């Protein structure tokens, strides 16, 4: 009932030229896939070119970041209006790199999520614990705090537009993937938290992606877990063969 959703996070890779060439390659390579939803999240400079190439295809386009503010004196930032105007449908928010490197707090993540929704974009809301928190046995508490804060003041109707991405920070770009059982346990906890915040019915509709060193080799086992509804992919999304390998995990 929840369609698997595989999204690529290209992070700070690819010039506009390279991104266009890669989008063209992906469009061709993934053209026959219709049993999973697909998207790629690019840097703001590459977004317009990639969105033009992928328009009308089975691959959606997202931004990796946008401001919680309207236009104004915010040097270096882009607005939700700007990314939407050049073709974004999705917007990542709360990625652990934004939280740790750029100091985004739960309150900022909440404000950005609201702004993304108000613009009519679909948020991919990232949550996840650090290694220290995992080892300290507080993973569930951390994701509860993150989800509760990020979703504060967001209606059930808007919640249905959000994809949650559970990404244990210690598994991002490290090659250390959470075991499927470990990921499933946390996904089930996240879904229960959503059920408590909204309703069980709504929680059953929300897609929860897993992220952190997802590769073609581990995608199937992860996707086969009952509460894992897709993947947010970094490193392995930068090459067409590995992104395709993940998107076709079931074949
Ligand atoms: P990774 O990154 O797949 O390279 O671990 C995932 C992410 O940061 O979204």
C-alpha cells in the first residue's frame, strides 16, 4: 500500500553541465521503472537544468536546502519559491549535514518544513541519531524529539505530504549500514511516534525511507522490512548503475 520511494541526494557534487549529462543518463536508464517512485535532489545551480531534462519523466526533482524565510537579506540562501520556480517538487529538510555542519536546530527544521509545505513542495524530513546516542541507548528518544519538534503545528493533511527519512548519522557516508533488523526497529518506533502525534491510520500512510550507505547489495534486504518504504541515497546515487541497482532491488 505504501509505494517504495527511492531518492538520490547528490550533495555538493556535479557542476550544472555534469548534472545535466547525468540526469540525461538516468532518465534513459530508469525509464522503465514504475513500481517505485524516484527523485533526485541537486544543488541549487544544477536544479533548473536537471528539472528541464527530467520534466514529464518518472524521476522527480528536489532541492537539498531552502530557507525558512521569504525573500530578503539572507546572503547565500535560496527561497522555496526560487527552487519551485525552476522545477523542484521535493525539498530535503533536516539532513544531518545541515544540522551538524550548518547548525540547523529542530526549531529551524520545523520552520523550514512549514515553509516548504506552504510553497506546495513535498518535504523529505530527515531524522537520525549519532553513534554516541545509539550507543547510549537513546535512539528512540532522539527520533521522538526530532519528529515532535519538526512536526510541531503541522496538520494531519500536511503530514500526508511528508516523507520521513530515517538516517542514522553513523551510517551516512561511512559504509556502516544499520542491519535491516536494526533499521526496521527504529522505523517501527518512528511510525508509532507518528501514530501518537496524529493517528494510526495516518502513520500507516506515511513513507519512511532509510538512509545511510544504501547500495544495490543491501537495498533488497532493507526494502523488504515492513516499515522501510524506500531509501535516501547519497554516495550510491552518484552513478547510474548503482542508483539503478537500488531502484530495481526487486528484480
Ligand atoms: P550515503 O548518504 O548514502 O552516502 O550514506 C546518505 C545521505 O546522506 O542521505
